[in-house]
C-alpha cells in the first residue's frame, strides 16, 4: 500500500514548503482544511480567520474532533490508488489517531517547527495573490492574528499532540534552502 504523509505544524511554520517538496517527488496532494475554505467560498464570506473558525468548530461539533480526517478519508483513499499522498495541515490529536488507526504503518506524521517569532515575521511578510494562490495556502496574518490562532488551535483542538508525537520533526528556522535540504535527507530515509 502507498504511504500517507501528514504534515503538522503551527501557522507559518513551513508546512506548505514541505508538502510542495513531496508533490515535486510525485506525491498526490490534499489540503486538509480545503473543506472549510470551500464552505467559506460557498457562503460568499471573506476567507479570514474570523469567518473560518466558526465553520471549523461547527464541523468538529457535528463530526467530532477528527472531523477533517474523517471527511477527507474518501478523497485520500482515491489518491492512494494513484500513489503516495501528502496532506497539508494535520490539525488535531483526534485526526492523528484517525489516520493512525486507518492507515497503520503506512501513516507518517512530519512536524515542521519554527519559533513564534520566526513564524509571525514570515506571516506578516506574506503578500497574498489570489491568481498565484487560488487555494489560499499562503495568506498573510499579523502577529496578533497568528498568536490568537495559535492559542485557539492549541487550547481548543489539541494541535500540539500531532506535533509532539510526529514520527519526524523538521526545524525551519533558516532559509528555504535549509528546510529543503532537510526534506531531501528525510525523503531518502522514509522511502528507502
């Protein structure tokens, strides 16, 4: 069976860089939170944290804390028929457990860590261009917005669990080239 690699990390840590690296290596891609953004778009709302949070919370209220894993498993299974899969943004401990139970040894969690200071600077420096990023994967945020999101994700959805229990951790405090070098080393280790 093909592997599913789930990327965990706080906002601005570099999850998308790691996911994009794996896509370049032939992995199928699924963004876990796309479900929420699709609902935001359907409702004609602006794709900002204040509009997304209630939708995420309602999905979890309806489907449990593993909602995004449960709702994405059919899509993941279809992608796994074609090859290995990378999912961007494993959010909760319950999602981690859903994947571990479903995919067993074929599930790998990679945590991407960067300090709050580093992440907040990256997020503040982002320029969003909807033509280049229609899936809204690289949106900017102020330090205050990012800090509020951090606390909500840690306190309300146990986001720290997947990061703490990841099979591998990449430290992303340097340049993009630095993290890509780590990705290449890890890729060689995982898929040998």
